[in-house]
């Protein structure tokens, strides 16, 4: 009897390949507007062709890359006018997510959110922008998981990734401590279990980010 080999990558492979490529895009290691080959990306992140291709398909849908058959992979340009456009929908959607997270978060969710918020503050205080943005991503994932709503994170995840890339490009370490403080206030409100307080605090964070996006 013949054996059918499973050539599909595991979910951890796909996720890790996606995270590795996204990080290089957000931190501008893959330069905005650059045209890269698939081979270059595979070598840069250390994952095989299949997980990298599937990760690139997702990143294409999220607007972080453009896939040009026979030409290569183009990293999305950074345009200043797109910065507030990435934040504006979050003014409405992120408070909804925070309200839901405050309502449904369990003890483990609250622990993760609290610990990540503290690591974000620590990273900000030492001006470690890469670590600061990583904890921002961890927080986004933790809040999304706690919210028990599979639809909002699908809409928000691409906007959050673009927002992190804009922050890194336009602000770097400038303002990270103040930004971290706004995140902590939102996280404390979520952990408190008060949906209205969580929604208001998250709205304040998004308004802060929106103002920063309009100042460039």
C-alpha cells in the first residue's frame, strides 16, 4: 500500500513564518517598496517554501506585500496619508474589542494582559522600540483572545500591523513612554472587568494614536 506524504506545513510553522516576515516588514528590515525574491525571503526568515508562500498570501491580503508573479514580492510602500487612515477605523473597533475583553476575560487572560503591559513599559523605559512593538502585538493578541469575538480581530489585525510599522518609521523611540502609559491605562480598565471603562480607556488610546498620526 502506498504512503501519502503530508506536505502541508503545521500551524506553528505557518504562524511562525508569518510572524517572522511581518516583523521584518514592521521593523523595516524589508525596506518599503523593495522588490524581493521568494528565495531572499526564505533565506532571511529560515522557513521552508510552503509556509513562507502561505504567509505571503496572508500578508498580501493584509496589504503589507504585493505578489507579482515572475517578478517577485514587493514590500508595501509607506505613505504618510495612509497613517491616519490605518488608525481611524480603530477609533471605533478597538473600543468594541476592549468592551468585550473586559466582559469575558478570564484570570489567565488578565494575567497575560497585565504582564505584557508591564513588559511594554519596561521596553519603553529603555528605548527598545523593537521590544515595545512586539509587546504591543502580544497585547493585541491577548485582548483579542479574551474578547471571545472572532470577527473583530480579523478586521483589526492588519490595521494594527500597519500602525506598528508607521510608528516605527515615523516615531521610533520618540514618545514610547507616553504611548506605553496609554496602553497600561487601557489594559488596567480591561482587567478591571468594567466594559464601559475599558471601552472609554481604549478610545482614549486610539485618540492619542490618531493625533500622533496627524502630526507627521
